[in-house]
């Protein structure tokens, strides 16, 4: 409790520095039934990813939260190797991803109870992922766009129960307001405060009133996917949150990367650079102070990812 769990062990939250709270190093979209480390060469993946992490470090990034979950290509040992080589703190996760029509949910999750799923995720935190010894720093789940399916709701309950036993924060691929509100209701029903939960891909929801509603309840509002084609939308969201006095509840990241198994050379890799090279300057030009930028890029991720049970 009170620390942040990286792939190389716990650190003090003050050591995180400038943080990209939602990125990817490697993602395999083949599906839960076929995903396997045998689908790529880890050395090749390392050679492709290393220069991008090094560039992020040179631009000022000190911590990168790697959001690829189990059954989508999570590779703790690759992350550990990259972290050691680049001197960037990396975090990985436990949990299951229920978005994308449940293509990445393993078969056993349908028959197991929320308590049994929580047991699996707690075990990874206490004993390490598989035989790697690497412990997750947060819980990653995903839900569908319109409303929670039965399996989505079970994943949310399992994450809530795992949080109460570990203190790990829950990142949920959510997007829109309806499932976000449904998730918050389940968290509260399970006795978990919304401050233990991150509304990931909140930029997909155009209703800033919904962002405000969830933020005032304590939830974290993550505007990721910030790139050249989308920056104006992200800037508008941030300005709206600033006007409402809610920058202390905001995350900003690229949702970039990533090495793609099955594609030549790992496919097209999107760098982790746009926020540093371009978007921070646009924030400054729009009246954001250095302290406000630090709040979003340093203080908020550190507070979010500090391990601690948040009860309703």
C-alpha cells in the first residue's frame, strides 16, 4: 500500500515523474483462442520497440503505463527487459478485456464466478504473472460501447472485488457515458469508491456533463488517443474540464504503439512523441499553466496508480 508497482517492483509515487498513463508496447488481435507468445520473436519485438521508448525517455517521459491485458499479447518479461534498457518505469496489468464483442475474453471466464476471476487476478498480484515474478500495477478490463453485457458486468464485479483485496486501481476500456454510469453503479454496489476506477477512452463521449458527473463522483477521466488527427477534440475536453475545476481528475495519453504480431516487422508503430513535441505547446498556447500541465501529466497518474483500497 502507498507504492506504485512497476514490472521491476514497487517504487514511490514521487518517482514516477512525467507519465504516459495509457500506451501499448505490443498488442495481438488474433483473439483469446489463438493468442500465444509463439506468434512473435521477442528479440525482434524488442528491437522495434526500444527506440520508441528511448525517444519517449529523451522527450521527458519517466513512466509509461502499458495497457495490453492478458489474452491480447501481454508480455511481462519483454516489458521488464525494455524497462531495464531504457530506464523508463513500465507498469503491466491483470484482468480481462471484455470490449470488442468479447473476442479477447478467455472461455473459462464465462463459467467462473466473479469471485473466482478475482482470485485469479489477486493471485497474479501476490505471486506474479505466470512464472515471471512480475506483478501487475493495475487491473485492466474492457466493456462494450452501448451497455454492459452479462460478461462485462461480471468483469466489473470481479475487478471491484480484486481491488478491495489488492488496492490496485481499475482501468476500464469504456468510451461512452452509458456503460460508464453502469460501471460506477456496480462499483458502488460492491463497496468500491469511483476513485479506484479510470474511465478509459472518455474522449469518445462528447457530453462533457457526463465527464463532470463521473469526475465529481471521484472517477478518473482519461482522454487518451491524443494524436495529430484528434488533438483538437482533446484540447476541447481539457478546456471544458479546466473551466469546471476538474483538471485534478484528468488523464492524458496517446494510446499509441505498438508491435503487431503477424505483421511484417511488427507493422506500423505510432511513436509516443506527439504530446511532448506538439500538444503540450498547444496547451500552453491555450492558457494552461505549467502547474496545470504538471497536474495532468505528473500528479494525477501518480495519485491514480498508488496502491490503496478505496472504499465507498
